[in-house]
C-alpha cells in the first residue's frame, strides 16, 4: 500500500514538473503583458482618485446650492 502511494506521489510530481514548463519566449511575452497591464491599472487608479476628488467637490457644491435654494424658497413663502 505504501508503495502505491509513493508511485502516485512520484507520478504527480513528475506530471506537475513536466506540465508546468513554459518556453522563455512565451514567458517574456506574458511578463511584458503583465507589466503593461500593471501600468494601465496604475493609470486607472490615478484617474479614479481624481474622479473621486471631483465628485466630492461636486457633492459639496450641490449641498451648497440646495441650501441656497431652500433659503430662497423660504424668502418667497
């Protein structure tokens, strides 16, 4: 029984090592693609931060205008 387990373990190890080989050309292409994607992600995160800041400014402006509108409605009434 122990011998069978050893053979399965050895077979699994060999299969894993044999199946995980990637050519250097493919690896470099994937690595370049990964770097490009990381660059785009950083750019998107900066853009998102800028948009969040703009959103906060706009929300403050809306609150100010709503407050002014309420005062104007009170003055008319």
